C-alpha cells in the first residue's frame, strides 16, 4: 500500500463536513486496535463529549465497533449541540468494514452520510486490490479538482487509518508514522509523532500509563475550484492522549485536541468507560 513517509499506518484525515465529525473520525478506530483475539471479538460502544476550548459544547460522538482475527467493523455518529447547529452542523455518520492485511488495515467498504449548512453529503467507497472506487457520491465532484489516479491507489479511509494507528500503538507503544487518506473528494496526508509517556491519575479503572502523540493532517489534492489554495493546504494540528492497557486490551484515546477550519480548536473527552453494545 502506498504511504507518505515511513510505511506505517497512521491517523485519520479531517472529517468531511463538520468540525464535530472531524473530531470523531480521529478516535473512531479505538475499538479496532487490539491485538486480534477471539476473546476480544465483541461489539463495544464509547461516548465522547465535544467542546470548543473554553467549554462551549459542540455535541457528542458515539461509536461502536467489533474486531476479530481477520477483520474489523467501525461505526460512528456525531450529534451536534444547538450551538453547532446554528453554524450549519448536523448529525454525521460513517461506517467501514475491512480486514487486517500484512501492511495494516484493508477496508472493503466505507460509507459516510450527513449534511453541512443545509447541503446533504453521501459517499460510498468500494475497495478492490488496494484501489478505492466511488460507488456513490452526492453531490458530485464537479466543483472540485480531480484527484490524480496515482494519488488514490493504496489510500485508506479515515476510520481505517485510525484503526491501523491504534493497532500499532497496541503492538509497539509508539504512534510514529504517516498515512495516505482519500475520502472520495480529497486526498490528505496524516502524520503522527510520539511525544511522551505519562502516568495517569484520577482516571478510575484507566489509571496507569498513557502515550501522548502529536499529529498533523494536510490536504494535498481535491480542492474546490474556489478554494484559497494556500489556506486549504495549511496543516491542521492536534494531540491525543492514549491510555496504554495491559493484557491485550485495546489502547483507549482519553482526550485529544484538534484544529478545525470551522470551530477553531476542538477538545474531545471520553465521557465514560467502554460498554458492550446492545
């Protein structure tokens, strides 16, 4: 699979249509990062609170996923607060299913749905031999520059990218690497860097070691014709605190902060421990 920089799976790109969804895709892969084990093959659910730094709520993110020795399935849904709705945000959802390949996650089907400022968006990507093809795209990409074919092959969707990064954390306790991301509209490069290991306190059952990671996400192709190219290529920066867990349990993102183009810096905080999905 094609990767930018070191050949490692990495973190996801910016969400397609809202700052809340952008935050959500960065943690959605939390479920799919354990060392594959039949004992862990159960569907789990997590909830995160999303705020602008300073405490104004943007809503919440719910996600559930299941993994086994051969593959993974991840679903995510964001529910914006009234404050976020006033600037055009609405409920967003995404889903991916795939398998673990020799070089990381290999998605089979990725879908994303939602709206932004009253405009509905739908994307469906089907993957065959490492090549994503657009099965459905609404609206069309007529208002965008085409992404060159050579930049599409070997890319993964954002949810699979996060899953691969966190699987790497489970195996190596490091997150360094980069990933090529394509969502059917834009091509991005996501780069992750290990910062420091810290000791957690006052985190209940998650007390213990954690890893701080920094990341950047930069769009390199698929710009709108009217975009300010320099502004659109500006990297979005962030950081994430990941709880390192023992006994093969998956690493768990506790909190992260990320720049968005619509809401400034957004903070995402785990609202409770993982629970089994209904």
